C-alpha cells in the first residue's frame, strides 16, 4: 500500500515502513523546520520530535533537505558525518548510531537515508549536520530533533532534556 501527499510519503511493506522527512532551512544563520507524518511537536528548543509507536516495527527514514537559506546547504557525503545519534536523549558530541538503533544508509541528491530499528523504547537525540558551499560560511550547521521509539518490549522510556 502506498499513500502519497504533497508533504510526505509512507510506503508500507511486509517488514519495513518508509517515511520521508522534509527539513527546510531558511535565513542566515539558518533556521530549520521539520515536516513528517510522525512529527509531534514535542521536541526540544532546537528541534522537533519524531514519534514511532511501540511494536510499529522498523522504519527507513529519508531526510530530504529543502534549502531556502541561500547558503548552499547540503548533507555531508558520508551519512555517518551527516547524522549523529546518541541514546537516551543525550546530545551527541561525536559521531554515533545510538547504540545500534540506527543503521546509516546513503547520501544522494539532497537526501539522507537511515534505518531505525525501533527495537528499544527510548528517546534518541540526533543531529542532522549540513555543510555549505557559500564563501565565508561556518559549517557545520546543525538541526537536532529527537526520535521517540516505542520499541517492541516494555523497557523504561529514555529520559533527557534534548539538545539546546
């Protein structure tokens, strides 16, 4: 079953669900906004929160950048440089995959893909990191929403304040 709308797309398969998450950058320095059917507005100061229900299964995430900032923003060529993830909503300070919660995919044509296993109930802090082709710019530019995973069991939910 495939459902298409202007803002997002969800494709359901037997083992994995796919969702498109549009990140819009405006202004200089850039301000970011996220649009996805899973966005619930419950994020922290510099981001939003994607919420995946318990027992919902794995998701392939496709982050698509809509750069309207004039800075020539793009994802870094390596997905692990463009997406830093830490577990229990602790802000990432170095590259990571949230203790194995995220498997990095590819960066192509303004899109970054990653698989979210959604196995353990936890809040994952993540940073989307962008470089710039604009002379005099000072990358990385960072947008840091949270992923709330419902998991497949009854583990305690990860707690944290999110990133500032």
